[in-house]
């Protein structure tokens, strides 16, 4: 084996390890609950948001939004009417809207860092 091929192999191993660390483990300071809930902020409605939203898309999409409660309600209505999502029944709908309005509102208090 040449020095060049050894360097390439080491570089590939480093890139693979870096990628696995960056994407395969929780961020520093992130606890096990946040990882289990795909980065969603802890609180009432967190589990319902995970169940309903991640059925069709990443929770990252939720985390990147900055919508008012009314805009969240309109978005969920649009998903039901135009995207084929099943309608969310009470009490889950209120839990989800309260959670989203508190944690992913227009002020974006929990906008993801990455």
C-alpha cells in the first residue's frame, strides 16, 4: 500500500466517522427525550406532534416554521384537504395546536440551530 492510498483511506475513515457523529448522535446538550422525539421541544403535545407530523415528513419541517396558532390551524386544514392527511380529532387537535403555538410560533423560540 502506498502512502497516498493510506492517506486517502484515513481521510475516508475520518469523513465517515465525522458524518456518523454529526448525524447519528444527539447534539451536545441534547438529552435522550429530545432524541426520542426527534428534536421536538419537551412539553404537553410533543408526543402527538411526533405521531401525526412525522407520519408524512420530518419533524425538522415543523421545527423550522414560525407560525401563529391560526396559521398552524390553517396548515393542518390544508394538509387534510389537499394532502390527504387524516383529520385530527379532539383532544389531540387542541394539544397539537397549543404545543405548536407555544413552541414554534412567529417568534421562533425553538428554531433549530443546525
